[in-house]
C-alpha cells in the first residue's frame, strides 16, 4: 500500500486517510461536473467508504477483481445517500467519479515517478 512499510496501525491509518481524502476530492469534482454547485461537505461522506473497502481488501490480500466492484457499489450507495439522487443520476455520478479518480490517480502517480527519476 501507498504509505505502508510495515503492517502497523499508523501506516494503515495513513493509507486509509490519504485515500479517503483523495476519493472525497474526486467525488466532489464528479458531483460538481454532473450536478452543478454542491457542497464539499457532502463529498467528505463519500470518500471513506470505497477507501475502507480498498484498504481492507489490500490488507487481507483480496484480489482487485473482488474489491473494485465492491468499492464501486459502496461508492454508488454513498453518492445516492449523500446527494439524495435517483438511480440513473447515481449511476452517472458514480461513473464520472470512477473516471475522475482514475485520471487524477494516473496524474499523481506519473508526477511521483517523474520526481523520483529526476536527475539529482
């Protein structure tokens, strides 16, 4: 996992918190894209759910083929609850959230790789 060098509680908590914050920000971007002006506070209730699924799945060595669909389902349920949406709009916001998360994640990882391989 991202912050883990050992199996202690602090690295796991750091990984969970950083992933939850990242997913909350991308949920807010997705909701703003689809719904217009929405409060950031609502997105903060969405990010921790999929983050918990991802961190738990990684800690238990469960394959991504099982954890990713579960994380998307949890994301959809939390999006629907947070923004009080109907089913179609929930699917749309969740799909946009998945796309935004993958794109932002790729940019962040690429940035880290570029910085890591930069000449000294």
